[in-house]
């Protein structure tokens, strides 16, 4: 968080990726939901409900496909870089700016 930001400010869930590759997006996943959808913010992350079970990477694959479709990028542009086995994940989205990611997810 920038040093001039207010102490109670919540960091944005999307930030430029290192090396200018795109956007690093923090997400909080709720698996086994009735449908796959973006719910809103969960602290400093985007909360995403995933219909797939958290078994054999099925929820991660569904999460990647859903985010790619919602953001209008190819599935190969979405990569889970941290949190493969947990609910809190860091997702690299190549070729799209942080503000545009938040806009396309309806969070701006």
C-alpha cells in the first residue's frame, strides 16, 4: 500500500504484475457453489463462487475458464500463480490492465 494511503484503506485486489506482464489479481474462491459467479470483494480480494468441486484441480480449471471468459481474454492468458490448493489465490492475467480487470468484473 502506498505510504500516503489512509491507514484504513483497503488495497485494491488488482495490481500491475511484475515485469509489466499484465495484472496480478487476488481472489478468494468458494468452491461447490450452486453456480460460478463473481460475488464482490472479500477484504482485499475478489470473491468468486465456483460450481466445481475442489478435487483434482477441477475448481481451479473452472476458475481459470470463468475468469478468461469474464475478462474477454483467452484461457491461456489466465494463470494461477499462487494458492493452487487454498481458497486465496493470486492469478496472473496477461494482456490487460488492473483498472480494466476491475471494470470487466463489475467492481469499479
